[in-house]
């Protein structure tokens, strides 16, 4: 994976296509007016999300986290991808931990048994 900090927005979208579509779909500019918290926005956005899309998101996050990208760079990456979320302010997690939890939650949400 190329050095994420050196990539522009277009290159980031090409490098991380699944993540760059999902994050801004969940954390669009006015999500805080529509939902109580990040968890509620996340649950709503993932209704009908495909298994393959979940696998793609997780693979992109794992690839990103396999680099030495620090928390600040991950938070900056989220903004470059037009995701209106600050991991520390909205979830209490640093950027890397936020993406780890996000990857796990996407897969868990998509593959959970239906009631």
C-alpha cells in the first residue's frame, strides 16, 4: 500500500474504494442531527450492506493498519474521505483503534444472524 499521507483524495478513493464509499455514507455532514450517536448512524447505514462489501471494507482497513500510519494520520484520512467524524470526540477511540473497531463491527453487523 502506498504511503497514505502522500495520497490526494482521488488516489485515496482509488486505493480504498469500499471504505471511501461507506464512511461518508455513514458520517455525512449532518449525521449528528439525524442520529443519537455514531452507533445508531452506523446501524442504519449498514442495513442491506452486502457480505462482499463488508469483506472488502475489512480488507482495506487491515491493509491500511498494516502500515505505520499513526492515529493523527488516520483521523486526517477520514476527513480526506469526506467522513464527518472525529474518532476521539465521537467514540473515545484513537484513529487506528476506531478503524479496527469499525472493521469488526461491519463484519459482525453483516454476518449476524437475523431474528
